[in-house]
């Protein structure tokens, strides 16, 4: 146990992905500050009924609150730009938490989660990539705070899944059944087929869905930490949150969680190679697409000089372990490593598993 | 500032342990808070409720449809009052209609109880009303309705 703790405490790695998470959190903080500004235009919450956690004397006046909102906008800009980003993250988190404490009517789980992640990321070297200004001396840095943010995500899953598991109405499907009854009309208006809405509004179906949702949350809390299960857990989690986003109002929670998922990627860059035939349009197009979508810098993309193995292929992907993939397997590999294509990874990988003999070990 | 945020190894463990203990405590005690805040209880219920407001005048309860009422001030001048002047929350300010109880019925009832006190404290020109009351019909997760009555604290100088 002591070795595990020491390993966690002293772990270092490439912090490239942390920069991407910082930018995503900065954009969400920016959106959150803009929402507060819009709400302020409609009226200041302190002038009407509010329910503070802190003593009323600590609730700012309208003018101070306006200044605070402007400050939050500026801090979010600093976070996105990567200039004094860590201090800006911590200040954003503290101000955000204070606003929540000034009026618990404004409390939403996603807002609290954003403040928590921003606070934790402030302690991680997340300002060494995706930043304005000169490049850092090194991108390698301690990862303990990023790991703590990952623990935070797992705690959220356990809290959410656990509270549902302990609630007989939830685990029995009653809560979902009533939600479908209440919002089935909206689903119809949105173009969901009537037969599907009717089927989903049946007790036996919602009972199964409830158990699936609870199992998903609890298993994600664990599965994300398993080296073997991680990719599938991430893929399942992505779809879980996309479905929630499409069917419920959760503000920015989906995008926040998906941003935090990035912390689970292996902390290295360009550990895979994508070689393409520059003489073929398909190869050039694939290379350009991967360069554009490869936000996590998973691939070293370069043209090849055709040889015996690669002849006949526009693209060859070489994995970390040195094995090469072509065709559908290469496409599955690209989907696995690029955030925008990641939702397609599992079906592509399944299809690719039926293809024959397209993998080979590259010894060069 | 980043220097101060680069914790030495021993402080990392202390910080992480404190963070986890704090979050665990907030999650485990969420049930003790009516609105369950800081507990990450997502979609806790699918309850709905309908609020009807009334006010106590001379020992009798008088309905205030839509949260609106008129009353005379100390000088005998007739004035108009609205619950929504103070309460802007989309759930609490939807009176006489059935609405979704975001974060659960208990959360909304707790908020409503405080909203009644707040409104009662902020209508100094109302020289007639001694208390406000909300009769709330709650459909908890689609079950048969149950009615709860909440009242504000008595006003000091109606």
C-alpha cells in the first residue's frame, strides 16, 4: 500500500493531454461566467429570494457581484490561453464555489463538479501545452493532481450510482418510468418514433434501464482505472453521457465529464505511427484528417516510401507494441485514439476483428 | 503562483487525503440536507408538485391565485402584491400549475418554506396579511398525490 501511494505521489509523465483538459475547462468556465452575466441582466439574485449557505453579510452586493462575474470571464480567458492558467483555475474554482454558497437555489451538480475539477487541475502542470507564448522547457511533470481529478470523477459515479441503488424507486425503474411519462411528449415532438416512446414508457423496460444505468455508473467508477477495461469503459461512458445529453437537461455536465475522461489517456505522445502513401489521394486525405483530429497527439504522421509490406495500402498504423494495422483495423485504431471518432471505436473494432490477416509486426 | 501550486511530495498526500475525506463526507451527509447539495445525486426523483398560495387575514385563509393579491397598507391605501416579485425560481414561482420538482420534492418544499418567510418579510406595505401559506400537492415519482401545508412565520407588523 505504501508503494502504491508513493507511486501515485511521485508519478510523472507527459502533460500534453492536461493542456487540452485545461482548455476544455476554461471554455466551460467561460460559458458559466457568461450565463451568470446573462442572469444578472435579468436581475441580481441577491435582490430577491435566495438561500445562502454563508452568512448574509458574505453575499456580495449587486455591484460587487457584477465585478465578480467580469473577473470570472477574465479568469476563464486566462485559463483557455494558458497564461497564468493554474492560478486562474484556482481563483475560478474558489469564486464559483463562493457563488454557489451565496445561493443554494443556483446549485447544480455540474457547476459544483466544474469547480472541483478546476481546483484540482490548478495543482497539475496543465500549462505546458495548448498555451500562448514560448514552449515550456519540458512537458514532463507530476501527475498526482490529475490522478486526484480522476478519483473525483469516480467518486461522482459512486455517489450518483450508489444513491440510485439505495433508492427502491430508482432501482425498480419507477423514477425512469415517470420521467418517460412526463417527457414522452417532448420526445415525440423531437421526432422520436411513437413506438419507441411507448415501449420505453413500460415498467418492465424502465426497470431494466434503471439497473443498467446504476450498473454503468458503478462499473465506470472502477472500470476506468483498469488498464484492460479502460478503453471499453471510456467508450461506454461516452455513449452513456451522450444519451443523457440528448434526453435530459444537464447544462454542461456531459462535456465536462468527457473532458475529464481525457485525463485517463496514457501520458505519452506520438507513441503510434501513421504512415501514408503520399502518392495516393486517399493516403493524403487520411493523413490530413488524422492530423486535424489527433488532439491528443497520439500519432506520428508521415509519408512512406512504399515497400513490400505497405504496397497496396494507402495507410498503415503502427501501434505502441510495434504491430501494424491496415484497412478497417487501421481505421479502428484511429477511432480509438481521436476524441471525435472515439464513439465509433467499438463497432469498428468489432467489425475489424472479423477481417483477416491485416496485422503484422513492423521490425524496422 | 504556480510555484505555490507545485506541492512537495508530503503535502500532496495530505492534500489528496483531505480532499477525498471532504468529498466523501459531503456525499455521505447529502441525505441530511433537504436539497442534497454537494451529494452528486443525479436525477434523484421524477416528482411533480402544484403550489397554491393563500394568506391569513383576520384569522381566515384567503386564496392568492397565481400568487397575486391586493391589500391595504397602514394608511388605508389599496396596494397590489405578487409572490413573483421576490421569488424568481422557475419551480417555486409556478403557482397553481403542476411542475417538475427538480432535485426532488423535499428540495422544493425546503426552498418553498424559506421563500414564504422571505416574501412575508418583504411586503411591509401589506397591512392586512399576518401569514402566508402554501398548500402543495406532491406526486412523488408518479404515485398518488399527497398534500403538504407550509406556512411562513407570522409577520411582525401586518
